C-alpha cells in the first residue's frame, strides 16, 4: 500500500477537508458543520457483527450527542447502496434493550478510500482492505481535538466517547483539565499560578475552593449542574 495510507491527522491541527457522498446527501467536511462539534468515526465494513452492534449503540445515543451540539459522521470503504441496505437491516434488529434504531447521521461512501487515507484509517498491519475503528473529535472551529483508534475485533465504548466529548467541552468552557477517570461532578484540575502573587496565594492555602495534592497538582469542585449548564455551548 502507498505511503499515503500512513498520513495521520494531528491533535491541534485543522481537520483534513473533503467532500463526500453520504446516506444524508453530499457533505463538505468540516465546513458544513462549522459551529458544531463533530465525531467522525470509521468502521471496517457494513453487514458485520461488531460494526452492527456499534451502529445500534451509537444510533440509540443520537439525541444525547445532538444535545451536546455534536454531529456524528460515520464512514467505511463500502458504497452508498451497501450503507443504505445495511441501515435498513439495522432497523429490524433487536439486540439488548435496542430495537427500531434509525441511524439518522450521515454515513460516508468512501469506496475511493480518499477520506480513509487522509485520516490514517487504513492501517495495513491490521487490515489491507478495511478501515480500522478510528474516532476523531473535531471542535466547532474545525480543529482536531482528540483521536482514538481501536482494532477490528473490538467494539468501542460509546459512553467513553461521550465522556471524552463532555470533557473537551468542559475543559474549553471552564479552562480546567480533567484527572484520570473524570466524570461530570468530579473535581477538576486548575491551571498552575501564572504570577508570583497567585503562587503566594496558592502556597498560603487560602485560595477559595482549591485543594492541593502537591504544589503542581491542585483541584477544585465543579458541580455536575454547572457543567451541564454549559455543555454544547460554542
Ligand atoms: C465486525 O464488525 O464484526 C468485523 C468487521 C471486520 C473485521 C472483523 C470484524
């Protein structure tokens, strides 16, 4: 496979642009979604079991992501006719607590592999003919903010994808970082003091609501309600 297959987007850089046909019509990416968060994700192939379980799960969460001002966009290197037939079949499947799932987000036809190449979704060590399970979080300005890759055999955890989106939005809105395993309502990490005066205040232990676990590791409370009141905001 050509070297081009190994090009990867990078965190903090603009999301690679493309136009594509999808199950919801033609899209100009990411421009058509400016002002929204985007989760662009690839799956190896239509009509396969792990991918089907993923689409049912993601499809069942569409309203959650909409509330978070987030557009979901799927992709595989199958064509439009296959995508449409597969989504129609998915609607008929009953699995776990799910049934009648209508996948309403666009699913890209990438038979040409144009998009898969631009996004480093083709990883020949895993498969020469299928895209791996890649996930890109793109912010309302079209910048790549996080990426996760899974192999063919492992279905993604969609609660984790939602957690990542919520964490990125919370970080932007409150200028804080999130410790390991953070969930809304948990303490957040405050930035290091940027002046001597601020440092003195922190050292004195008199900074309102801030708890220091070491001088470089300080947290504060951020309630779930405060987080939820800001989520999805641009
Ligand atoms: C699946 O979705 O089940 C799958 C797809 C490609 C390779 C292996 C598994």
